[in-house]
């Protein structure tokens, strides 16, 4: 006779009173930041400013959704910034090449190529890490250098601008709105929703978290670590590609400095979102909140006069360290 | 039958006639972790020139007691007195300064350093501020000779065998003059001759008028060495007995707390069923060599042997967790199992000995843990069916009597026994026809043990077949229909029925194959 089944009332109570501070933390932090921002400068809460800030955070948010998979499966990807630049370059070059033959159709074709390139890059990272059994840190440090060198080589150290005829047609992907909401925000919400669905509602998501929480337990339970982690890197690659697609119209060009230090912001977003860097359960919506928090802080520093905006990266560095300390001591 | 502790207790030796206070005395020693009491009210006396053995099942509190005495953990209540003076050790270092040293069960040596460097690690001899290698090598040589260990002090520990490593570890403990040496299962990794050598060393310490606290679950050793035996069960002290008054059977029954025969479900007297699993010439490089056996329907087949005999690795190979070269037939069909996934699909379930490290996700809730191996069976298609999961958990909690306050607990919050039942439920959710259970009851209390034995017997009575790997000989004898004994990666003998005795298992686990076979008629 089991105690659990004879005390249904008690089990119900657990459900009601179980408020998860770890999960709510990033959202509370977001609210606090908004309040601080309003005190410093009432313009901060204006719809225009907020939608600008959130739009700018969309690239990081989209890539960080992929990073949530990689990190929760027990991996790490330092190459995302370089990969974004590389894919941006490839996409623009392919679109420019196709323009004379297919005209505006080169935009969707280029997007498809971007996604395929992202998947391929993710696959390369994944296979090196899983089949090659190289530490994720080292493996992606290597590919980070490779992707960065490739975009520098492709652009000959300069810029790869998108074809003039495509510029106007492609513009709305970054600057457009639907029902007043900027398109990048909607895209990042869609990516996050899909990511949350995969991570929380599918068998793959369960396997991913198990592989990250304890590789041995996952292996002994018949889960293929190689397959699980490789798929996580492929998802990461696809997310980088989607971010690149949104990024192209913003500057209309790819340069060797595109996406520099994005990996730092992406990992910061994931960690302040509440996902443990050592792997295990991922928090997709926390990650999105983390990405917005980073951009909000940068925005606050620009709007206020307390701290020089040149110190934005320093503040972000402090935040990731604080987030890690909180994770460390809250256990 | 279990003895009444009061009747057998040795008369107290700290009477007025004894001038010198005893070396170490604990009174009401208690350790709690949160609400869990792992040791309560233990009082033992250890005198100089005396070997005091502590026996008890896994989880009885032996290691906690040792760790309290040697300063690794601090008591929640109670006192420790050394030579009559109360002490409170905050660190193992303080205990060592008071003359108490613990020889660990696990070998804790730096493999990349030399033998001498390991002996002196953390207390290097210096001359003029520089390490004095000459002096350290000289003293190392002396100490090693004393222990009968013939490796050179300059050899890297990496290149030294297991038995010698154990001796080096003991040498480390004996480097300074200590009054009390605590041995934690010192013979767990040693074989026949090496065990002899170790026992001699322990007796020599006694002759040098040192106190020895000896923890082992090899009762034959305890019987040979111990002047006094203290029995622990479920964290409680059952009593202290004069060593010569107890037979091995008495000790076993005191540890278990009831008659051994009542702990195990009755064996089946049905004739042996057809062969389900046939393994031929299985070789796991470095661990198992040319092992062949057949497992029959309705049978519990035991695998005995010492730690390092290759039992776990053999079966990890068979279920695809490590490279193996073997012919495996399941229900008469040849199988090639290359991954754990394929083993699960084929109907072979393996329950690891490392419950916390390899069996359960301790930070996860119960349901995800339960269904992890059976995700595919429970969730055809892409997504999870959480309702199915909840139903499976309800059934498992009922069927395996998993006691939980809430179904939303993490697996790590369960007691060892309930974790083990959850793990068993997890493996059985994949509906295997062959269940391989490695150390089915390690570190769990007696009531849960009895339940798990009943579950295992029930499995085979339902037509499954079961392999049980265990280091507890009593468990194999009580539970299994037949026992194979492995030694150094090979099967060294098979015993069944009346011939399943501790001495036969110990003999087959340590004797050379040729010897074992030659004397089979006589000994086994």
C-alpha cells in the first residue's frame, strides 16, 4: 500500500504552493529593470524605445534559443557569432548570384540556403564534439576561428553588400511590422515557442535534458549521446541561420566584424535565463528574457549618464558572473 | 537465531583496576543529515593492543562511524575521547595529530607521481627549505620493506599493481607514529595471498601495542583478527561482543537482525525452463575473458567474485555499454547488440550498480526518471504523453511500494531503498525478458532488501530470467538458484543447491583456476 496514492489531498497542495523562484527569477529581474529605467528616464518605457530595444535583442534571443538546447544537452558553442557572420556572407553572395536569373525569388532561395548552411555548420560542430569526442569548448573555439577567417576571406577584408535590387524587397524582414509589432520580435517569439515545444513536449527534449543532466544515466537508459548532442548543435545552427536572415536587411551587408562577441551575449542570456551551464533542464523563455535584459541594460546605460556606454560589455560580463554565482550558491 | 546483545556483551574493561584510560572512547555518538539519522548513540571503547572490528550491512553506519572518529565529519551529538580527554576534530588533520589515522577503502593516490612522492604527499621532508629526496627515498624504502612491499620508491604509482597500491596507502598512514589505525574494507580489492599479507600487517600493529579499528564485511577475516566485534544495524548499535564468542553465522544474523532464511523468498522447485540467453566466448578487453554461460527461463543466476573480477564489465559489454566480442543468443536467435538501445529493444534490461551515478537523474522528478529507458515504448510518435507517464508512475509506486511524500519530489530526495525500487521499476518498464541486476541491494535497509528479493523472485516466477551480480555472498546464496564465480575475468566455477556456501564462493573467487578444478571434489 503506498502512502502517495492514499493522500491525494497532500499531492494537490504541493502543486498549488510550488512557486518556482528559479524559473521566475529572470522575469522578475526584467520587471525590476523596467522600473529602474522608468525612474531614470520616463522615455525609457515609451513604446518606441521598448520595441527598438526588443527588436535589437532579437538576434541574440533567436541564437540563444538554440544555445539553450546545446547547453542543456551538456555542450557549449562558442562559434555562433562567427557562424552568423559566415552564414550572412554566404546568404548575400548566393542571393546576389541568383538575382540576374530569378529576380526577387532569390530572396526565399537565399533564405533556404542560409538555413541549409546553418544546419551544415551545426552538424560540423556536433560531429566534432560527439563523434570526435573533443571538448565542446575547444571544438567550437576551433570552428569559431574557421568561420571568422572564412567571412574575412570571402569579403576580402571589406564588406559584402546585398544587391541594390533586393534591398527594398528584403527590408521589411527587419524593419517591417505586423499589427504594430516589429517582425524580428514576432520571429523570435515563434522560434522560442517552437523551441519550448521541442524541449518540453517531445521525446527529444527529454533526452536532451537527460544527456546534459547526467551523461552516464542517459547512456545506461539507452539514449544515444552522439545523436542527442549532434541534433542540439544542428538546432543551434538552424537558429543562427534564422538570426542571420533577420540580420541581413539591418545593415544590408556582411563584414568581418559581424557578430563579434555574440557568443558571449548568447551564453550570458542562457545563463541568466536560469539554464545551468553544466547541463540539464533548459529554460527557453528564461533565455529570451535574458536576451532582453542584456539589451535593456545597454539601453539604460545609453539613456542615463551614470555609466559610460563604453562599459556596456563590462556590465554584461559582471552580470554573467553574478548569474553564475547565484546558480552556484542557490543549490 | 539472533543473539541477545545483553547476554553476550563483554564486561566493561574500564574498571578501577585499569590505570590507563582507553585509547578511544565514544559515547552516544550520533550523526544526522537533516531529518535522517544515520548513526545513533554509538558507544565503543578501543584499547591499545586490541583489534576492534565493526561489522554491519551496507548502510548500517560503519563508514559514518569511522568518518566521525577520524575527523572527516562532525557528530551531531555525543562525545569522542582520546586517552581520556574529550576531543572535537574539525578536520582529518587534527585527528592525525591526535594519533588517529584512517586507511581509505578507495585508493587515493596520485598516479602520475612516484611511490615515495605519494608516501610523503603534503608532508614532504625538507632540508634548507628544499625537498629532501634522498631522505624521503630512504625512509620510503624502509617503510615499504616493513610492509613487505617490494616496489621501488621511484616507480610511478601508475605502474604499480592494485595490491601494492593498497600497501602504499597503508604505508602513508603508518609513516608517522599513530596510536589508532582505522582500516576501511582493506581487503576489498585484494586476492588470496595479498589478503594474508595484509592480515599479518594488521596483527603486527597489534603487537606494537597500537589500537586497530577494522571494518570489513568479510566475516572470516573478522573472526581471525578481532578481539572485539561491534555490530551496527540501520545506524543503531546492536552490541559489542568478544570476538571468540561469535561464529560467522552469528555475526551474519546479528547484522541482518533476523534469521537469514526469513529474509529470502522460497526458491522455486520447478524444473529449469528453456534457455533464454546463451552467451558464448564473451571477451571484454581488459576485464572479461572467454566467458560462456546460459540463462534459463524462471531462473535467478548469481554472479559472484571479488571487486575487479570483471562481472560488471562483462554484463556492461553484453548490453552494449562497452566493446565486447561475444556470441549472444536470445530465445535461440543470434543477436548483435551494439548499443544499450538495442539491448533494451531486444528485451535485456541492465540495472546498474551505481544507482546515483548511472541509474537515476537525482535532480529530476520521479516520472521522467521512471520512463527514461522506455520513452519509445510509452510515446509512439514524436511527443511525450504526459498522461501515460503519470499512469506509469502511479502503477510503479503501487506495484513496487515506493514510499513517497509527494509525486513531485526529485529522485535524489528518496531514501536509498526507494531509489532502488524506482530504478527497478524503470528497468522493468521496458518489459525485458532478461533482467540483469548489479548489486540489487547495495546500501539499503533490511526491509527494502527483503522486498526487492521478493520482487526478483516474482519476476522469474512470471517467466522472466534474472542475473544477479552481488558482492554480498549471503545475498547470492539466499536468492539465487545457481551461482557462477568469476576470478580475474574468467568463470572459475559453478555451484548450486547445497554447495552454495560462503567458503565455496570465497574459494572459487580467489583460488587459481587449476587449483580450484583440481580440488573441486574435495573442497567444493
